[in-house]
């Protein structure tokens, strides 16, 4: 064998021995590892058994504790329920005792009620017997009275009721008259306060129509110019004229609102001039308003002079002429006072000429009769009293002063006062003067007479003073003096409740006795 083969053989033998030795060593190491693992498993099992026994003991202890706690709680609940049952039983016993006592009381009351019922039945029987005896005695007494009086009981009752009714009605009428007089006195004290309060709260269609004016604008841009920067133009115009300018969504229009027609007219003319001129600023506004006020004052004087000239009334004081012109800006129930005064003057002059009186004086009184209305919103008192003071102040004659003062009185003290009162009524109450339809006017007159004729005892009725007064003539045999007052009051109430009319309606009831004899 060669050396190479020997070396190879040695290598193979070495490898074989190495493999065998490695296998043996790995086997020994694996066995040793298995033994170690088995020991660990045994230790784990032993430890697990120990822990299980400890947990078992701990669980047994906890279970025993829970059982003890549950038993204690159960015993407490049982004791509480037992105590509650004892209390309930005690209450039941108390209720039972109370029911027994109430039952005893009810039995006693029942026996007492039965006893009282027997007594009541006995009394009813006795009362029935007495009632029968009383009715029998009453019937016998009534028969005797009827024989003695010669009339039946029903007839006597009727006579008694009629006499009592008449006396009661008469007494009621006296009381009503007294109450009416007291109410009239009280009304005089309360009238001013009530009227002022009603005027303050009232804001109906009439105020909406008669207290605003509308100024048309050439375009919508003019509204901004009227308002001005930060509203300075509109504030200047409002403060100078005393008028409220309402600039709203109304296309190409501005609304002027004020109680004074004169201030509203000044504002309207001034605004129209400013719009036409195109220069709108506070300085220009002040200049235009001042100029317009002077124009209005001149126009007022001119209107007063025209009225006096047309009526032939000369020698009027300048202030009276100016006040006459101011009446053009005053209205009453939509009737212009300026035109109304001229109409009253013409009618007064015509009636005076027919009666052979001083025509010029009658026209003078008619023209000045409402002069107080030019300043009645500035001075306290009625327009008649204010007019009298003005006429007296500016040198008018006594007849003119007295006629102006009494033109609304029931009985004017002078013939010219009567003339002016009649002319004033004709001018104010004629159909169409105060925007009242002719058909409604005629119907109101018919309704007045129709309502008055429905009352018992009314013989005739007439509507006079263009519907401002109704006169009722009654039969004196059926209506007494006291009853006539009651009739007037009831008729006035019926008119107030059923009719609608301007101003007021005077109700006059006339009762007269006529004695007629014939000489043969």
C-alpha cells in the first residue's frame, strides 16, 4: 500500500470514529437534556399541585366567608321583615278597633235617626191636619170677605197690584229724575277730562286723512337729497316747520304729518320750492321756510280781506281780518270753517233782509260767529267764549259780541244771536255740508221719527233743526209729568243705541193739558 492510500484510510477511519463519537456524544447530551426536562416537569407538576391545594383552601375560606356574610344579611332582612310584619299586624289591630268603635257609633246614630224620622213623620201628619184646618178657615174667611166687599179675591188682588204698580212707577220716576239731575251735575265735572282723554287716544281715519299732506318728487334720488348727509336737511326742515317728514317706500312721494294745517302748508310749499330749486341744505332751507311763512301770512291777510269785501263787512280790526284768514286752515267735520263762516254770513243777511233787520250787522255777526276757532287750540275755553272775548277786545259792537257768545245757547239773548244760530245750523247740517250722503240724511230723519212713534202714549213727533232735534208730543191722559222725563231719557238711549249721527240730537217731550168749553 502506498502512503497515499494509507493516509486516505487513516482519514476515513478518523472520520468514522469522529462521526461515531459525535453521535454518541449527541445521544448522551440529548438523554441528559431529557432527564433535565423530566425533572423540571415533575417540579412544575409538584408546584402546580401545591398551588392548586393553596387555591382550593383559599377558595374554601372565601366561600365560607361569603356564606357567612349572606347568612348574616339574610338574617338581618328576615328580622326587618319580621318587624315590619309585626308593625303591620299592630296597625291592622288598631284599624279593626277603630272600625268597631265607628260601627258602634253608626248603630247609635242610625237608631237616633230612626227615632227622629218617626218624630218628623208625626209632625208632618200634625202639620197636614193643621194645614187642612187653616185652608178651610181661610176659605171661609175669604167667602165672608167677598160677600162683605162685593168683589172676588182676584179682582181685589188686581186692584191692589195696579195701585202698587202706579205708586212704584211714580216713585221710580221721581228717583230717576233725581239721579238724572245728579248725573248731569257730575257729567259737567267729568266732561272735560273724558273729552281730553278720548281726543288723546283717538287716531281714526279722519286724523289720518286730515293731518297729512303728500309732496310728489321728480325721482327717487330726491329722497336722499331731502334727508341730507347724516339727516341734517330733514332735521332742519322738521325743526323749522314743526312738521314730521315721513320718507318711506312710497315711490316718488314724501308725506308731511302735523296737527296744524298752517304748519303743514308752510312745510309743503317750502319743500316744493326746494325741490324745484335743487339747492337743498340747512341754510337754504331756513331761507325758504322764512320766505314761505311771510307768504302764508300775507295770503292769510288777503283771504280775510277778500271775505270781508265779498260780504260788505267794513271796518274790521286788522287782527280780526288776520284771524278770518286763519280760518281757511281750520275744519270741522271736514267742513272748512272759512267757507262755513261766509255761508253763515250770507244766510244771516238774507234772513235779516226778509225780517226787515240790519243786513250788514247780520252779515258781520255771521262772519265773526266762529272767529274763536282760529285760536281755540291755543286758548282755553269754548270757541263761542273765545270769539266773544276777541270781538270785545277789537272794538266790535255789543250786539255782535253778544250774538257771538250765545250762538250755541238754547235761547240766544238777541235777535241776531237767533239769526246766526239758525244760519249756523243750516250751513252745518244741510245734506252734503259735512260729507253726509243725502240718502243717509233722509233715512236718519225717518228713523228718528219711527223710533219715537214706537213708545206708548206718543201722539205726534217731528224732526227739526235738520235732524239735530226731535220733538215728541204725548197724550196728557196717558203720560204724566214725571213719566215724560222718563220717556225723554229712554228715547235718547234708543237713539244712541240704534242710530249713527254727527254731533248730538236733542230730545224734547211736550205734554200739555187743554181745557175746552163752549159758550151757548
